[in-house]
């Protein structure tokens, strides 16, 4: 049984001009210890999906349909008190900007201890000792002295390491990392990703790694899901998807990444832009920009269909029996 | 190529925009978020109506008031101390009763509201002009000028507005001979209140100017060779005015209260042009002898006026604040 | 921290200097003290004698220097109207104003802060809406009107509380007169302190509420929720602490506003404090009192600002300077 299973998740935002669907029937699963990368442009709905899993969507947004199961147990319908126990203890979260994620008025030792004591019932001394160990684990030098320091006394990379420690200290089985390196210097990004990978492997924690950076995915993820306009358009093992993307959008994404090894005359660019939530075209959301679009693409929305190995793509090009081409 | 897609535009917001252009400006306003949040909140609509009524009554007092309280010929001491028309002993000619001189309270209130509003508005405009100019100059010119101006603002800020207004008024009162003071008292009050309130505008505008100053359109204007003054007024100013208007609306309520307080204390508008504050002060003397209406009705009018202005200001602030939507 | 205090005091010097300059300028250029003091009939010789006596024939800076020296010794000359030393008058009245102001400030804080926290946390309860409506009216009511209405209800109609004066006072410590120790003194304090404090109470309540709402939207609160901390820990630990920090500054400034608004309250209730003295001075162009009051107020505000800065420094670790943040 997969650790996390998301089935047909739908997240809506009612506005006065109508209801906007930010996440539209998204389904995927994550196994124990696996790293699933979720990649897509800004506004594709990846962060919202992560937020929906731990039910931190800000009103008026709300989960309008689908199910979220953790080890077979539904967590999207839990009462708030129960959900609170799930957060932190079973599912941890890492957000994008380490500066604003940490409370500036509390020492990091206090924030660590507080989290552990809430979920693990430790005494003050035990919590403090464990906090120091965690700081050492994430690579903060002089942990025993820095434990009482305040967030503003650390650099950006160090702060994100503290955030990672905070997310993992209650020993969750799954961590949702929402753009964990976007706010960091390029030179630091690799270190932080490596740290995250190592720690999760050591503790057997699964990761849902949300990012818009394909490089991070290629480096850290086992499988990858590509999102577009609130839908998953391709999902599969990283090797397969990166080496040979099937969905036209993923192809476009791969083609637009500069490479140090290949020689390219010019970077490919996908014409147009991702549609606004209020203007998603009928059928396949990508059809206006797709070079291979045909009639069926404009009429029916494709579900995820097998393409190669363990990958799937939501594209009529891969419908069985080649019936795609015939349907008018 | 997407050419086989029948007329589906790539920029999907274009159809919306074309539609908006076809509607007139009024139609667009009615469709805007501002109007939406306004018409959906019954409280705001109510306060807008109240405010309009009061302002209308005040502005058109000379035309609308049933009596002229300043025309000594029409006053009759026999009419003095009439209670409101619906109470025992009331006279239907004087809806809200009369004061100690036989003046109709309703008319006096209308004229009083006129003065209160006038002083309030003018002082806000004065404060806004002063503050915006100082803020613009401080932010744009920077350097020592900025430091000096902001230091002055800090010093001013250590004193509550009421105190500054009182002080300025007192000084002018001491400096001018009595008759001259009475004639210009109205403007002195406006000046005093205005000068006690400019710092908020200055700070906000300065902050915005500092941000705008480094934007490309300003550098472009400089490259073309426009003068600094021109750049400040035509280019930077329109971009920093937004929050200023919100501050002004919120300040209006305070300005009206400030004037009322000064007049109540006896150091505000001259007795020949009584504002609501003056009326309350005069009526206060009769509180203990039972003629409560002389003080209470001007008081209620004052509160309604400030309340509706404050509510409108609150709504404006919330409506223009993208974070709260 | 010592350096901090010293630097703040040094910063206050230009303010005090500027204020003394203005005070002195009032003396020197506004009105004619000689004419006021001598009345209508006087001879040239008398005038010249008085001019020499008062030192009015000296150059500007010499006069200013004399003024400063005198001021530092607490000598502000004689009141034009009452012909008594200004310093005596002010000292006589100070306890009345200070007792009134502190009682009002205490009321404002004790009621305003909890109300603000409540309406911030439970935005939609009917109690919150009720408080908010009251606060809106409170902000729109001028202080003097509140006083008049209270007098109308409690003194005229109900006859239970006095409408003027301080009641009986007790001499304490050789100089301070207090109304706290007598029943009539306490009764006389009720209406004026409510009048004075109501405006501030509503301001504080709205401030605390808006700060609370701001804080509840931050990333670190979201992260705290994502870590599964209890509501109590989030609301009364993280959120409250962060809310109170900016509230401290504003409250300090409010104390200054209270002392200023005491002028109005003292007028309505004929409370024998410095405010009443000041307003009478303004109405009668009694410059010495105005100048002395101005300098006293300036000193008081500078001290208040200093205390507020100190509190800020103690509460917010970001102001205490950072340790060397080593490493990426």
C-alpha cells in the first residue's frame, strides 16, 4: 500500500466572478521512502496541492472533492484536532522562504523543543539534547552554542537547514517540501538538496518535492509529476521522463533547459503562456499551445495513460489503439 | 502550429479587455471590485447616505435651513428654551427646540455643521499639501535635506496633534491684537489643525518616493532632461497618491473632532461663526438646569458626521488593500 | 545596553533644545510682557526699569542662555495672570494630572488589549462584532462629548458620581497630593478617567486586533500550524508575542496623547490639573505658563520614548545586534 494516496483532488477558490479550480482532479501516490518531484510553472497548482494535503489552504479556498489517504486512512475528512496531530508527526512541511518561516522572536532551540515536546512528549532536557543533535545532523557548526540563537543570526542557507530540522524532528513519514531552495543562492541549493536527500534516506522519510527547477528534480527525485494548469500531465520515474519526455508540454520544458553538454543553436520556447484559472480551455488545457494538437484534444480532457515503462501522460497521442486520430 | 485552432486567442485575457473597452467608464466602475465591495456592505452604504445627507445639509444650509439663526430681527426671547417639537411644551416651528436666545436649534446645527465641515476639509487639504510636498522633496532629493526634514517630522511627532494645534492657536492669539484675531480665527484654526497633522502624509509619500525614485521611468525621464520638479510632480506624484487619499479620508474624521475640541475649549472658531463644538460648549452650561437638548443634538450630529466619515474611510482602506481581499 | 541608553539620551538633546528655543522665542517675540505686566498706565522710567530687570535689553543669545539656566533650575518666571511662580503652579497641579492620566492609561490597556486579542482571534463571533461596533463609535466620539454624556447620566440623572473636582485629597511625601486614599477622591476619579481612557482604549483595541490579524497571516504561523503545534501554543505563544512588540511603541506614544488629552478632560470636569492650567493660559495669552508646560511635556515625552525604546530592545532580539553568523 502506498504511504500517501491522492485521488481526484479538487481545490476551488470561489470568487465573485465564479469558482476558480486551482487543482483539478489530481491523482498520484507516494510510496514509503520515495521522493516524488512535482514540477511545473508558477501557478500550476503544485504548492496548493501540497497545502491541500495537510489542509492549510487559506480560505476562501477549499478542498472541493477527492480523497487524501495516509496509509489507507482518509485524512482529508479528519476533524481539526485529529488533523493537528497528523501535521508535524506524520507529515512534515518545508516552505520556501526560511526568513519568514521562522518566528523571529523565538530561539531556534525553543522552536525545535516545542515541536518535539508537542508530538513526542519529551522532558525539557531530553528535548534540548535532541534539538542539539538535530542541529548537528543538519550541519550547523557549534550546535551546542547556537541552540539559543535567534533566526536572524543565521545566514539563509543555515536557516533553511534549521527549517529542515524542524520539519523532520517529530519523525514524520512524509515531508512536503515546497520550493525549498528557490529562495537560496545557487551555490547553496545543491548542499541543501543533498542534505534533504540524505536525511530522508536515513530516516526512511518520503518526500513530495515541489519545485519549478528541473535540475533539482533530476538530482533528487525518484519519480516526477509534471503539473500544468492544475492538472498532472505526465508522471513517471525520473529517468524515463527526463530522458524521453512524452507529453508535448514536458518536451517543451526539457527543450528549454540550457545544457552544458549538448550544443544547441537556440533554446526552444513554448509559445504563449499557461492559461489563467478563469480561462482554461476545454479539452486538454495545453491544446492552444501544442504543436501536435488535433480535434479530440480540443473537445475531451485526456486522463493519464501509459506511455513507456512505468510512465503515464495525459495526452490523446497515447490513447490505445490509435483511436485518437480517428475520433473527430 | 496553433493555426488550426479556430480563433482561440493565445492571450486569453484579450477578449475580456476588449469587452471592457467597449463599456463606458461608468460601466467599468460599476463592474470594478471597489463598487462591488461598497454595494455589498449595507453599513457602508448607510454611512455614505448619512454622510451625504449631513454634508448636503451643511453645504446648503443657507438655502435649506428653516430659520436664519444669525438674523437678530427674527429672534424672539419668548421662544427661548423650547424643548424639541415632539415633547411637551415643544413648538412645531422649532423641530429640535431652541436655545437661550430663541434660535432654532435645527438651523443652528446646520450652520454649525457647515463650519465644522469647512474647517475639517480645509485643514485636511492643507495638511495633505504640506505633507505631500515635504515627503516628495525629502524622498526625491534625499541626503541632508531628507535627514533634516525627517528630524523635524520626528520632533513634531513627539507631540500629540491636539497639543500642537492648541499651542499654535495660543501663540497666534497672543501675537495678534484682538479684533484682527477674531477676523482670521477661522483660518488660524485651519492652519493649526493642518500643521499638527502633516507628518503621516510626509512619511508615506517619502517612503513611496524612495521606492519610485529608483524605477526606470524616473531614470528615463532624467535622461530625457526633464527638470527635477517636473519629474516629481508629473511622474512620481501620481504613483504615490493612492495611500495618501486613504490617509486623508481617515484624517477628516480626526480633523473635525480636533476642531470641535478646540472650539469646545474656547480657543477655536470665533463666537460669530459657531461650529458644532461651540454649540456644545454653550449648551453645556444648561445641562444642569434641564435643557439638555441644546447640547445633545449638536453632539449627536457631530458623532454621526465623524462616524460616517470614519466608516467610509475604513471601507476605502479595506477595499484598496489587496492583502485583505 | 548602557551605550544604547546614552545614545538615545543624546538623540533627545536636539529635541529638547529645539523645544526650548521655541519656548523662549515665544517669550521674546510674542506679545509684550512689559505691557501685560505693567497694565495700562506706566511711565517710561518704570518701563525701562522693568526692561532692565527682566533682562529684555540683552542680545538674543544672552537672553536665551539666561532662559536655559533658569529653566534647568526650574525657574520659569511669574505667570502673567496669576503673578505666582510658574514652577510652583505646575508642581501644584502635576499630581492631579498624573494620577488621572495613569488611571486612564491603565484602564485603556487592561481592557483594550484583551479585547483586541479576542477580536483578532475570533473574528466572526457576535461578541467580536459587538466590540468592534463599540470601538468604532468610541473612535468617533470626541473626549469632551463622552465626558458630557457621562456627567449627564451619572451626575444629573442618576446623581451617584460627582461632576467636578477631585474630592478630598491627602498630602503625601510633603508635596504630592493623592486622591487614591479617600472614597470621595476615588469616586471623583471614575468619570474623568473613563472619559480620558475610552478613546485610547478603542485605539489600542483596534491596533491589537489589526496586528493580530497581520501576524496570523504570516509564514511562521503557517509553519507553526504545519508542525502541528496546539492552538494555544500558536495563539498565545507565537502570535501574541509577535503582536505585542509593535503595540508597545504605540502604547508609549499613547501615554503622551493621554497626558495631552487630559487638557480636555480636566476642562470638562474642572479637574485641577496642569491641563486646566494650560488651557486657561492659552485663553489668556499667559506665555510663561505655556512655555513651561511645553518644556515639561517635551521632557516627559522624551522620557516616555526612552522607556519604550528600552522595552522594545528587551523584547525584540533582532535589535540586540547579531552574533557572527558563520557559514552558508
